[in-house]
C-alpha cells in the first residue's frame, strides 16, 4: 500500500512497507492529499524501449567503427 505521508515543496513523501521515498508532486492526481492511499500501475513501454535500444546500438556502432 502506497500512502501519501506529506508534501514537502514540489515533492510528495510516500510511505511504502514502513519506508518512505519522494515522488514529484506533479505525478500525482491534483486532488491527492495527505493520508490518501495510491494505486500504482507500472508497465513496460515496449515501443520506446526498442527505439532506445536501436539508438544506443547506432551510437555504439559509430563509436567503434
């Protein structure tokens, strides 16, 4: 469970499993407030990952040619 502990400037302090971490406030819904429980979904962007791999491969080829 991710809980908004507090806000510090432009950051939200999030509590998860007894630990805290900072998250930019602009990534949260505007109505989010202290004490709210967050649902977080993460997915891999396959298309952007492939573009990045190709870009890196091209840069490496240029360097080592």
